[in-house]
C-alpha cells in the first residue's frame, strides 16, 4: 500500500524517506513503483517492463531473441537514455532511442538480473522446486497457481505480464520455445538467497518450472485463471481478518489513529518517517521526540505539535502546555 506523502515545511532534500531515485536498474521493485507513481502517475507495472514489452512485440519472431547478446557499450548507452528520460519525466520510447530488438531484450534481462529480490521471490524458491513435474497436469497448475497467488501484488502483476510476453514469443518464434526461454529466464526469476550455491539438479528443476510457467503463461489461460481464483480467495480471507481486527481496534483507538503512519521533524530539521504508533512512542522514550516535536499523519490536516495529541504521548513524558492544534505549512 502506498503511503501518502506529508506536506513539507522546508526543503524536500531534507526528507530522509522520499529520496528521489533517478535510476531504474538495481532498485527494489516496490521502491521503483512508488517513485514511478510520483513521476509518471502510474504504478501498475514497472516502466522498464512496459516499454520493453511494447518494443519487442513487433519482432517476437526475431532469431535468437533473448539469447543474442549485445556489446556492453550499446547496452550501457540504452540504459543511460532510458534512465535519463525517466529522471526528466519524459516519455520513454525505445523506438525513438533507435534501440535494436536485442538491445531492448538485453535491457529487460539486465533489469531482472539486478532486481535485489527476484520476481518469483527468494522465499518461495524451494516451494517452486517441489511442485510435481510428473503425472497430473492439473495438480501442477494448481500448485504453481497457489504459489503465484502468494506473491506480493506488484510482483504478481509483473510476473503475469512477463509470462504473457514470453508465451507469445513461443507462439511466433521457431527457435525460442518454452524450454529455451526457461534456460534463459530461470536464473533471472527463480534463484535462492545469495550466496547460496545451486546444485545442478536444482538448476535443471528451476529451468523446468520457468519453462512450464512460460508454456502456460497466456493471459486468460488455465494457469492465469487458477492464480486469480487463489488471489481472490486469499484476499477475501485477509479482508475478513482485517475487518475483525478493525472492529476490535475501534473499541480503544480511532480508525485514523489505528492505521497511522507518522512523520516527524527532528532537531536538525530533517523530515523523518514513516513510523507506526508504537515506533512514535519508542522515539519519545529514547528522547528522539519530545512533546513539542512537530508530527504528521494522513488523518491530520497539517503538521501539529505532539503535545496536542495526548493519546500519542508516552505516560510520564514531559508535556508542554497545550496551545491548541497549531499547524504549520499544511500545503504540499
């Protein structure tokens, strides 16, 4: 869930959470999407996946697609063009950059390789390897769909879009079938937490899993449909649990306070956050925050001194005389 950005009272460069990120390669996915939403107004899919998909679909039958490498200088130049356009909030169009099909495919692979956490996640790696490969195809689809549904939403959407692209490659490219693509993309999508080494049997198994996902990665196919059913089921369970938790929380704490993510201005005039309710109270205990510290949360109209929020003060902490809910710089 994207957290709302607080109104600033000074230089944005002082704020220690919302740091401007001008690069795309090597940035954690959810951080990318949060920054991308601020820059481009969309966070459904990472921009590099969107533009690569658009550029590559005109040449899915190219010989050696995703296999053929390009010169390092060519790839580096394309990366620089893309990230420069992103930093300037300009439209990113690989065709206008005169990117070759193989440069674009290598840029997509570089992005996947440099993700700090692979799209299929470190946590689910051993479970993907245990999905049954023999016998009942329905059981295999069911097992993979259950795992895909467990991915965080940003990862799930990205995996779905990538698999659809690769599946379409297999339909048009006589050389790059699912098995070939599985060998290329398994190390990029399905790998253990480093520095763990991968046994040859696990490498072969990961190749097979990714090839299977690609072969059945068509949008609206049995795998996609089963994954969505599992997502809906999990979402319903989470919603029911959240509803019960919210009802219990409202007995003692207002909904706004219960879910609050707090920001505060420290002694050096830095904007710091977010922290939850307990975190804000711990900061008071350790004297990083006082009753006169200015704080902000989404349910407030602007920055206020902590002494105007007695429900958030730690018992026994020094409390300055209340002066009303004074606000400063409420405009963004």
